[in-house]
């Protein structure tokens, strides 16, 4: 198989052997971020489709996710960085009940490489932990990720909690993850949240929105 097809296949098949050699070759031809976005994420998309249609079982999805994570970790040192980390600080978490963290961790990488400090709390984070970290770390923004449909409901509850504690004006909120839609966030959730809440389709939109929040 040609290199790009082979890399994509590695994600789909969960095949770690020889991954680094292929990534080294890829790095001689394209920037690290492009390899992630155009090749590896394309593989994850196929995994999602196969799983969704019942053609792939969960343990294999887990293997694909491991290869994806390994590849991103290998490529990260090759990604462009701006030197200054002082543009602002975001507390980032996958919401309660949700273990999906590949997208969240990509957001972490893109923001960290572009001048933001990221306090990455990990997965399955209840609002109490997110709030505590936002306070203790003096965060400028709260970022929540979630891929399950039920996570979209959790996000709504979290915003309602910020409202009811009178904290909505403290933190603009950035939301992302495959189960969300722009309309749900920018119409439904924005309508109920007393502060600012925005939807990021991908990590780059997340970066643009951070820049806008901090402007
Ligand atoms: Co799960 N899973 N999974 N899974 N999984 C989905 C989400 C699903 C759509 C698959 C499907 O059915 N087609 C489906 C959800 C269905 C639904 O809710 N309606 C699903 C399911 C059902 C489940 C389980 C319930 C399966 C089960 O146990 N029976 C279970 C849930 C466990 C739980 O959370 N409690 C489960 C488990 C898993 C694995 C552990 C095996 C693994 C996750 C491993 C890991 O993350 N460490 C996994 C995976 C890999 C997927 C799919 C295949 C791929 C997700 C992914 O990593 N995509 C996924 C299919 C899909 O998404 N269509 C699926 C790549 C990643 C880069 O994209 O996270 O969307 P994403 O991030 C994007 C943007 O969304 C955005 O930026 C990123 C790109 O730049 N973004 C943000 C994300 N967060 C952001 C935050 C921001 C800004 C942007 O600011 C704060």
C-alpha cells in the first residue's frame, strides 16, 4: 500500500508494528499536524463508521484508539509551537460519564502549541471538579468535550449549574465533541446560559474561539 493508505490502515486495523517507521517517512513529506488531520483522523472516521454499523467490535475500536494516541504522541514534538504561553488559561475536561479523550487531547495540543496554558483534567469529570479547577487555576475559559449523546445533556446541566451558582459571567465556555451540533450549542444552550458559550467543530476552531474570548 502507498504510505498514506498504509497509515490510515494502521489506525483502522489497530496495527502498531512499524508505525514509527511509517510516521518518520510521513514526516519527510508533510507537516505533523497535516498527517494527524488529513490521514489519521480519516482512519478514525472509518473506525467510527464501522463500529456504528456493527462491522467492528469494541475491543478493536480500543486498539485503533491506542494506535491513534501513540501516533499523535510520536508526532507532537514535530508540531510547530509559538514560544509564548501567556495568552490565557483553559480548564479542559471530558464530561461526566464519557471516556472519549482523543479529540480533547488534540485540542490540548493545538492550544498548548499556540500560546495557551491548558489544565487538562482528563475524562469522566463531574462539574464539581471542573469548577474547582477553574477556580483554583484561575482559568479564563472552561472547555468541555463529550462524544456521547448523553454528554450533550450533561453539558446542558453543567451550564445550568454555572447559572444557578451565579458563576456564568466568570467563564466563557467552549464546547466540542462529535455528538454536539452547532445549532444545539449556539441556539439551545446559548439561549439558556447567562454567560458566553460557543461550539468548536474541531481543535482549530477551538483555537480561534480562544483567541476571540481572550481578545
Ligand atoms: Co466510542 N462511541 N464508545 N469509543 N467512539 C462513539 C462516540 C460513537 C459515535 C461510535 C458509533 O456508534 N458510531 C458512539 C456514540 C453514540 C452515541 O452516543 N449516540 C460511541 C459509543 C456508543 C461508545 C460506547 C458506549 C460503546 C460501548 O461501551 N458499548 C463506549 C462509551 C464509554 C463511555 O464513554 N462511557 C465507547 C468507548 C469507546 C472506546 C473506549 C473504545 C474509544 C475511545 C478511546 C479514547 O478516546 N481514549 C471509542 C472511540 C475511539 C470512538 C469513535 C470510533 C472515535 C472517537 C474519536 O476519537 N474520534 C467514535 C465515533 C465518532 O466519533 N464518530 C465513538 C477522533 C477525535 C479526534 O474526534 O473526539 O470528535 P473527536 O474530536 C474532534 C472534534 O469533535 C473536536 O475536535 C476534534 C478534532 O479536531 N472536539 C473539540 C472534541 N472535543 C472538543 C472540545 C473543544 C473543542 C473541540 O473545546 C473544549
